[in-house]
C-alpha cells in the first residue's frame, strides 16, 4: 500500500469511528435543549409589516428568530430568541462547502377565531430528526423545538397575517440546521447550529391557484434508491434550479420528476404528486407514489391520504405508476385530475405535461372536484373552521 492509500484508509477508519460516536449522540434522546431554558432578547427596533396583499413567498421575515448551538464538547447550549440578525460564519464552515444543511417548512395560521394554529408540527419534527440523522448531526427532542417555535410565534404574533378568501396568507416557519465546524475535511461536524426564522406569506405561486405546466423529461433525475431524496436536506434542491430553467424554456412552471426506464412519476418540484383517474379496472382512484425513498414524505401528502380514505368515495392508493399508464389513461379519457401537494402551496392543479417534446393537456381544470375538495378541507382545518386534532394552538 502506498503512503497515500494508507492515509486514505486510516482516514476512513477514523471517520467511521467518529460516525459511530456521532450516532450515539443521535440516539441519546436525553440530550436535548429544553424550551424552558430559553433566553429572550427583544428587538428595540421592530420592522414595518408588509402589505398582506403584496406578500411574496419567503421575502419577509419577522422581528425575532430562534437559535440553538451544539458542539461535541459542550452538547446543546441554551436556546435563544433574539432580534433577527445576520450570522457570523467561518468561511470554512462545512455547510458552506458540502451542503451539510437541512430544513423544514411549516405554517402557522390565524384562524377565523383569531387564534393561531400550527398544523401537525410533530410530523415536521419527526421528519427533521430523520434528516438530522441522515446528515450525521445530533438529534434533539422534537417537542422541545415545537414549544420554542410556539414561543417565537407568540412574541411575533402580530406578524401572523389575517387571511381572507382572496388572500390565504399565513406565517411560514422555517426551521434550519447547519453544520458549522470550520474545517474542510469531508467529515462529520463537531459543531452545529439550529435556527428558526418566520415570516408572513401569501400564495406560493404568483399565479395564485392558476394551474401549472410541468416539464417531464426523464434525463433529469432528482432522487434514486439509496440516495437522500427522501430527506429535506439542502443538497437535494441546488441541482433542481438548472432543471427549473429548462422547464421555463418550455413554458413550464415546475418539473415533474420521473425515475427509471419506465418513467415512474415521483413528485413535482418540491411537492408530492396526486393523480385522480378511472383506473384500468374502471374504478375511480386517487394515486400517489409510495414512500420508497424516492419522494419526500410530505405532511400534506400524508394528510390528504388520510382525509380521502376517510371520505370513502374512491380508491386511494400509494403505488408506483408510470408515464405509460398516464398517457394511456389520457388517450382513453380516464385521466381526471393531477395536482401537487405541499405546505407552501397546499394544493396546486396541473394542466399540462411537457413529455417527449409534446405538451400533453391534463384536463384537471375541466372539473377540479377532488383538487378543490382537498384544498378546502385542509384550509378549513388550518384556519379553524373545522375542528381537528391535527392542529395545535400556539397559546
Ligand atoms: C417539502 C417537500 C414536499 C412537501 O412536504 P410537506 O410536508 O407537505 O410540505 C414534497 N416534496 C419535496 C421534495 C419537498 O421538499
């Protein structure tokens, strides 16, 4: 073995040892920051709030943020709620080089009764912890982070916009977790920062509830078996921006991610995909791709599956399905609706697929019955019009 190969091998052994060590933090559920330890510093210069009718997704942030630091030597430090600020970060921090970063996306809603609700926040925490584990970052108690998020929202409660029929606005909550160790080795980070920023949002698309067209080109692959596509890690999103420009050049707003030689439909942009059709056996069926590691396990996806199963009006199926099935259904007039589903847009109807150099017309808007019902029932729960144990009151 040459010296070079030897040092690579040693390095790999060391790294494995550190990974095993890191895994013990990951599984040590007793080691977490606690919400009751939070230190609060309030801003002396609150910002002006934006006009609710002009909210652009992800452009506006409230007066405060939450921050918790971790290090291998000291463990979790006390959580801090402080005025919104820029970070100081070492230029060698691992997140800046190897995208050791993960995030969540959830919303707080000002209900018709003026109370503030979070939608299934523990589902986001569960997912965040799986992303943390996949990033070899230490875990924490999800409940503690939810309590801190509630505290943060209650301090900035005036930033939760009042929604109207035309403006289904809400407060977007972005928990983020980054590896901060200031060294360049591709190795597990010994320091990390968890933070949460929040801000008012309107509809995700400038087009509102207008339908979107999707680029369906199998040469672009988002996710693969054994990869990280099933986790909300920043590294999955950077490569999609180029594809987004290709989509735009074909008049499409989003990308339909296909997978495999049989062109399986997985998901859309950063949303899960639902197809409502009359299947080959003549049954009405709502179908979505299974959680086999290729798609992100969306909270909206899970909720819509649970809701539509409860309606009991058609078959609800999680399975692999392909473009061949979709084009056949389209040709036989069995395809009824297609929509994306995710926290940011809730439900987004699809009216075209650009596939094999042809724009296939998807008839969703002829009668978007299931699309609209999914949208309405979720919003009714989120804004407190329908009582549900899926929501948690902020205070
Ligand atoms: C966040 C996300 C979704 C939707 O998840 P929700 O929990 O419903 O918001 C779907 N796909 C991808 C790739 C995502 O990043």
